[in-house]
C-alpha cells in the first residue's frame, strides 16, 4: 500500500507546485525614467518669411472646361504667380510678365499665353490661362502629353530703375514646369 501511494503523492506535489508557479504575477520590469530632451531646438511653425518682394511661379493647374465626346474636350491650363515674400511687390505697369509655354515631347517650347501683372501684396496672385482642345485618345495628348512651363519675365533694367520694391529677392522660384498628364485623368 505504501509503495503505491508514494508516486501519487509526489505527482500531486508537482501539480500543486506548478499551479502555484503559474499563479504568480509576472515580474514587472522597472520603468526607466524618460530623460527630458534638452538639446533639440524647436522648429519654427512657419517658414521664415523674408521682408522683401518675391514673386514666384507657384503652380500650374489643369481643368476641363467642356467635354465634347468621351475622349475630347476643351482644357484650361492656369499658371499662377504668387508673391511668396513678406513685402509688397510694387512696380511699373510694363516691367513684368507671366509667360506660359507649351513644350511637346522632344520639341521646342512655344509661347501660348502671357499676362502682364503689376503690384502684388504678400500672398496675392496673378494668373495666366491658356485654353485648348484636347484629345485624350491621341498620341500627341493622350500618349505623350506636353509639358507646360510658367516663367516670370522681368524688364532687363528692373534692378537699375531706382525702385527697390520691384527687386525680386528669390530668383530660384521664377520658373516652374509640369507635365500635362493629369489632363488625361480628367477624361476618365
Ligand atoms: Ca528695381
Ligand atoms: Ca522670385
């Protein structure tokens, strides 16, 4: 009797030991204190605006003016010049132009529209538009749509005219080019 009882008691002890072990709460890892970030320099919320006039070729947009068939219609290309500087742009009437070029794939730029602009307050815009027929199933428009280029053109003497209020302080943003492939998406 004693011989058969011992293994049963031993197994009971093992079971109870295991159940006690599993009921133990998991060890909690000590939480490391988060060190405060003292070296990071806070970024400015808005880009630094220079207190000077800066007309820029800010965008080229496409819109469907009217639709004739499934794949054809009339399209408007709009180039937007915006004074992104922190000071007003104040100039003479004929000293600056917004030029819009169409550039076929592998071809030469062709001036398709121009617009004289004059004074621009900060964030004020001037636009130049060009309307044309479009065939989204053609090779020249559907398959290989042209690029459009917006250029701000100044009177060559603009820096010598004794008027600092028309001296563009950012020359790198005076040209923008964009593919017209989004036009074909307007027909889908
Ligand atoms: Ca000037
Ligand atoms: Ca500029």
